[in-house]
C-alpha cells in the first residue's frame, strides 16, 4: 500500500508525484471529475515571487498551493488563462514529515486535499471538516 512506502533516501519529486496521483485516484469520483484538467505539479520549494505574493518569509512555510481561479469564481465568459494547477512543494513536505512523524503518503494526501478544497473555494475550516469525514 502507498502509505507503507519505506525510503532509504529522501523521496524524490517523482515519488511525491506518484503519491499525489495515488491520493487523487482515491478521492470520490465526483471530486476527481471536478478537478479534471487541473495539473498536479511538484516542485522543490516555492520561488521568491510566490513567497512575496503570499507575504511569506521562508519557503519552508508552504507545502502546497492552488494556482488558478476557484470554481466558485469562474464564469463561462472568462478568457482562458494558464491551466489551473495544484503545486506541492517537496522540501517543505519532507520537513513536515520529519518533524511530525506523519506517514508521508497521508501527508501528501492531506496537502493535495487541502489544495483541491481551495480549487472549490472552500475555507480551511470546510476542508478540515471534509478530511475528518474521509
């Protein structure tokens, strides 16, 4: 099972992508359908421009980010922009994994669900409720 992966070296970007894809495949089909076309991208950490946009000082503070227009704010009249993307940041995820002892797959799943929630325009409290139900 994905949650039982063991690593003798730090998980790579490809490992995190695989976990995110497995987590995405396990969410309810109706949610999965709603994020169809939304790319999942794993990067080492957020860049300086992203950190400045969010008012953050350190890339270690950000494990994931939803880039795009939440479904609640989209209109059929909108001019298409770059595709929506869920960004996962490998190094901060690994730091949280080490600091918390949380299962890495569960942590990646948590970050992914959190960012999907933002795709739907949900608040952090709404997302926490959804996770508690799953």
